[in-house]
């Protein structure tokens, strides 16, 4: 994918209750590696983060983890990610992940995933970037965030253009297809 070099993936530090979440994380990690895209992620060695990174590494992919020092102690950094960057704060982590990436994909996750995704959307709304943001819908996981955006629009707190700040893709296959399309010149 010549137009894209690296994709940041936001996902859970837990695996969640549905086995489809881990299956999707593994498929995305493997798919990014096979497409020659560097995975940029939170650096965790637990939950969906580990599943994602393990699959990318197993497929021969390049993986960059970005983790604040205080989380290295708490989350346990992935022991096999050679390119693990330590930051001094969550804000620095998000900024560096942004700088290292050409596109963003949100997989299922908790409050941290939601925070990262909403912040990248806010930066886009404020004109700080025009990088693609894909919500990879796994077993309905994107619906709650889409509902929040729709509620903000309906209540007059956001304009209808907020819908164009992200795309919802129906699983990993369509997410990888969309990334491949975005990599083409002129798209």
C-alpha cells in the first residue's frame, strides 16, 4: 500500500466477552502485516492488544508499541515488540501514535479505546488532520459510538458533517479493503 505506511489501531486491554473480538484482532494484525503496513498500537501485552500484535508479528509485520511509563508497570508491555517507545504521559502517547500513523482503526475496547478514538475524531473536527478513521464494526461494537455522534447531531451539539469524520466498516475484511483503496492515488 504505497500511500499508507503505518496504521494506528486502538483496541482493548481486555479481550471482551465475545470470541469474535479476538478473532477480529488477530485477522487485522495479520492483514496489516500481509499488506506491508506497520502496526502502531498501545504496546500492551494483554487483551486484544496482545492478540493484534502477536498476529502481526507472526505474519512478519513491523510493530511499534507506544506506552506511557506508568502503564508499562500496570499493563505489562508486550515482551516481543522490539520497537516499544515509552512516553511520559497518555497525552504524549496519543500524540506520538498520531504522528507515526497515516490512518486509524478502532477495534472493540473499553474507555481507553473510546478516549483514543474520540480524541482523534476531535482533532479531525478541529482541522488538525484529514487522516482516515475507520470504526471496524465487530459484532455491533461500533454502534454505541455512532449513536453518541448521532445524538450530538440530533441535539445540536455537532453538525451533520460529523458523520463524515469517520467510516464504519463491517468487519476486518472490509476494513483492510478500505485501507487498500485509501492507499491508491486520488482516493
